[in-house]
C-alpha cells in the first residue's frame, strides 16, 4: 500500500502534526506538520480539525518498535489534492524522498561524539579573552 492515496478522518491533532485513521487501515497514520500543506504550517489546527475528512498519500510504512506486529504509517496531505484525491506526485519522486528521510532519521547511538575543542580553545583577537 506504499505510495497509495486514501481518504480518512483526523482523529487527533498535536503540535507536530495530525493523526489520521485511513479507511481500510488498522493503524492511525501521522501527517507531519511539514506534510500538511504546500505552505509553511505553524499550527496544525489551522489546517485541519478533529473529524475532518482528508486525502492522504502513504509515504512510509515501518514496523513499530514499541508495538510488535503493528506498523507506523507516515502520510502526506500536500502530495494529494484535497478537493478530489488526485495524486499530485504520480511519479512518487517526493514520496520516495520522504520515505528515505524517514528511514534514516531514526538515528543510532553509534554516532561519533562531536568535539568542541575548536570552539572552546580560541582567543578573541579584540579583547584577548579565552573561551
């Protein structure tokens, strides 16, 4: 069901986006605030309300590490016309980019530690202060 368009109901709104229950899906999906509209959205409640019917495109589907056997759905409203459900990204170019971003944003704990020595070990050329 990846890159497919579905209609659903907004079930809750958070500062970071809205959760949508798609027709025919067991799990709710998240429409991140960056995927709600083509313009910059500051408050998801300015775009949707609980109970609204919206069109969404499934841009990522991953196993939920907190709930065995369940999936986490990442959705986009801005890739779909909210008037008639037309897919605005038929070639899935933006959707594939979002899927890759979601896959690699989880981050592991084996990242290298950032060394701040270059920042702390400086001397101000104007006042001679260290730090």
